[in-house]
């Protein structure tokens, strides 16, 4: 991974074997980014995406392996006692009939197999989280 700060934003280039969320978290820790958002494109070989069930109040994990183009990666950065990343992503791939298909959801893990380009836009303040008792998840704490 390499990154550079330009005009208040951080531009990351990831290499094969880099994990997206780990890489973003490392930059946030090094640069003391405790609030903001990120976006990116690239290609991954291993994915874990989850879907949330409000009725059961839990996430179901879905693992994938192959070649996946990142169509859209969007997420936010908050801080509690640690840096928290919340990301959603869409991926395209060729199915068994070599037809274009897509998958997406809450991103848990994505390992780069080619490259990725990600922009982090820090907020000017810390964005914290609070626990939402209705959905049993963390949400922004905006006083």
C-alpha cells in the first residue's frame, strides 16, 4: 500500500494481497482520522460480504473467491474506543456462463488481487457512535 495526502484528502493505492478495510484503518490510525468517508474502485480475489436481518438482529456472512471488479466502494469512518469503518460495496464478475453478474452488501473483507484506488476524505471533527437499541447496531452519534 502507498498513500499520499493531497488537498486534505488521502489517496491510497493498494497492491495484491492488501486487505481494503485493514489498509484504510492503518491510514486512519497513522493520520489520526477519526471521522470522514471513503470511496474506491479496483479488483479483488477474495470477499466477505454480509447482509443484515432486522428480524433476527444479526448479519449473515457470504464468502466469495474469484475475480471481482469493484464497481462501487463507499464507507464512513467513526471513532469509539477505536476506529470504526462501515462500508458497502458492489462487485461485478463473470458467472459460470461468462455473463456479467454482480453482488453487493456490507463489506467485511476484500483482498486485492490486482490493485485498488481509494480516496479518504477526513471530517474536521471526530464522529462518534452510539448503540441503537432498536436495530442492535452502532449508529452515528450526532449531538
